[in-house]
C-alpha cells in the first residue's frame, strides 16, 4: 500500500486546521507553539491535523486518539494498534504530503522548484558527478526541475532508511530517463534508475521510486523498500481537500 495524500496550505486550510488543533496531544501542541514564524507554524499545524484525519480513514479511531513516538532517528511511528499501518510526512511552502503505507520502510519529500537555491554549490556537495551532469545537460529553464527531482528522491530515500543526513549522499544515485531504460520495471518507476554502494544497501533493486508533480507545480518523490516482493506497489494519489477530511 502506498497512498499519497496531498493538501494545499493556504488561508482556508490554515483556518480549518487551527479550528481542529484540539486533536493534538500535549507534545504536538508544544512543538506547534515553539515555531517562531507564522509560516512554519501553519505548515506544522496543517500537516499534523491532516495526518491525524487521514489515519482515521484507515482505522476506526478518532483523530485525537492517535499517539506517536519519535524513535532515535526522529521518525514518527504510531503507538499501539494499527498493525501494518505507517506514515511519513513532508511539507513545504504551499503543500503538505502525507504518505500512508504498510510495514515496509518508505519516505516522502516535497519541494517547490521556485525557491531560491545556490544550485551549483549544493549540487557539488550532495550530487554525484553523473547527477550534476544530468542537471546541467537540461536547458536553463528546466535545470531547477531536474535539481529538485534528484533532491526529493534523495530526501525520500534517506527518510525511508531512517538515517537522515547521516547517509553519505554521494554514495547513492539516481538517473532519470524520458524513456524506459530497459531496467526491471517491477522495482523502479520506468523513468528512474537507482544505484548505491553496498554499505548503503546491498539490494538496491528492492527499492521502488516515484516522482509526481501535482497541478500546484510542486515536486514530490517517494521511496519504498519492497524487499523481495514479487511485484512493486502501486501509488495512489489523493487530493480530497479539507472539506472531505
């Protein structure tokens, strides 16, 4: 199971989420109120209210009854019940992404390609030579898109591994193709090829990746460890809006 829930963050969703903030536990409330800027407070608020309401679609439990534990890697997990149900959150200006999935390790990252970024400097630090070449092979107007495709894929993978930036970012890499490169499509999206050092993961072909661009223009990527399963998972994208939550 890979269900991607997307929610726009705007004035309407911010008002709605604030009215729903009573679903938070004490720890979430403290974290929400600690944010110094209104933008980060709103992103946290909408992301966590949406997560609670989305999870209640998968198990007969009130949104306020969910409890979470942040492990040593900082990744939130559900406490008590809900066997086979996990989730991962990402948010950026204007959009929240909540990935609901099964027991397999998964990660999601969302970014918008309009934010300012020192692409040359960042690329040299985090991307392999081949990834950098792929970015700068694009026409100038498309380079930010390719940069953020690679960026979100890397972020989704390290979130799935639960290691954060402790993973050496140049020891795993992606290649993006406009046409299928002839790889085994059970394991990877037809446009994405993945490779990594054995120290990162000895079975890179067990990983499945997706990228998606909603109408808002954001770029969202998903990494899913499918193990030795015979088939890959299908990604279901849901954008119900706050009225349906």
